[in-house]
C-alpha cells in the first residue's frame, strides 16, 4: 500500500458559462489527496492520512476518496473549517496559481495524537509534500511521522512549492534539506527547484539532491516534458501533445503515475529503487506523462481510471 499524508481541500476551478462569465466549480483537491485518488483509480492499494471537518465539504472529500478506492482508516475528523483554494482563471496552460483560505482549518490542525501509533507492514511507501509541510501544527506532525517511519519503509516527497504560504524562505529551505536524509524518491518541478536552489540550474540541483539518501528524482517541466534522474542515468521524455483544458492536478497525477509503475514493477520495497535501468525510468516517465495528460484534458484534478488509459 501507498499511504499519502497531507492536505485535503476544496479547489474552486474557473469555468466559463455560455455568456463568457467566469464561474467557480468546487472540486476535491490538495496534492497528497489528489495523488491518493489517482493511485486508487489506477488500481494501486492506496490510503490517505489527514484531518477532515465533519461538514458538507469534509463529507464530500471523504466520499470522493472512498469512491476512488482509497482507504480512509487514517483520516481524523477535526472540528475546524475546510481549506479552500481558488484557482486563477489565467492558469489554464501555465503554472497553476492559487489563492488559499486556510486559517485554522482541519487539514492544517493535525496533531501527533491524531497519528496512528504504528502502521501495518503492507504500507510500502509514505508520500508527503506541499502545503501540509508548511502550515503548523500539521507540518511538524507529518515531519515526525516521516522521521519515525523512514527506517521502516520508503518515503516519497514532492515539495510542490506554494511560496505565498511560506513566511520564511531560509527556514523552509533548511527544513527541506533535513527531509532529504529520510527521502528515497523526490518528485519536483523545475519551478520548485528554481525556488529552492536559485544558485543552481535545475539539473545541477538534482545532482546535489542525489548526494543525500534520495535515489530517484522525477523532474517535471510542464508541456516541455520530464526527466528521471539517478546517480547513473538521466532520461528525458517529451510531454504528450494534447488540448489542455486546465493543468490543475497534473503534477499530482504525474507523481501517482510514477508510483503506480514502480509498484507494478515491484520496486517499492527496501532496496527496490537500486539499480533502476534506463528503460525502466523511461517507462515510468511515459506512463506518468500519459496519466497527467489525461488529467489535463478535463476540468479540475479529475485523474483517469486505469481502464481509460491505453497502457
């Protein structure tokens, strides 16, 4: 099983009515949440760990997980509001921009007492990232979970930088560096690494990251394509050419696609990421790109079911 840990929120995605006015449609969202949903739809055993409110939005988020075949054993119901995120109407074919409303919300209020005392052995990988590793107390809670479990199972991380929510860049960067001693797989965008390592090119930043525990880095560059990087290999695959409806959830679906292919190839176990071949990395990129492209072809973070894909 892959257990995704982090925020669950409601994205308000812009849609245009017949008269040309912009309206906003509420959709379940949040990077770890979207990744869990995408994994469940791809047929990978998936679970989700987060705090959700006992209200309409919380129930909507919970039922969407269950319909997508995601286990919710590790969801805590918290009496706080649900985080809302409005997607910029200018984001269709570019880097998606958000306005967050997350003061004292449920998904940022997770405490150590809300965490399970132990996890079942069949949880092969924990994945973290995004807003949930910025906003307290959830950030410290999930950080402790990462540190506690990283000696027992694989850890994946996607920083998914939302700079407007990070009050102290230097402090966040130091914290990010501390996580790399506990992370086996990193997924990041070129934009993420430019923010984290302004003194390096993105690929030089990847080389620096690989000097830590990290064994594989998947680096995305939107419509240009993506790289898979290890100490021995650097593989690039172009993005599929499609008509993009919006890019909301594209990176989350890409991440889920890489994890799905690694799961299917039996790579998500202790030492399983060692010695990946160039062809295996290329297959991961191609499959993940196909999953992301399907998501971009429709509105909101609506990831595809496995039967919708050609491979």
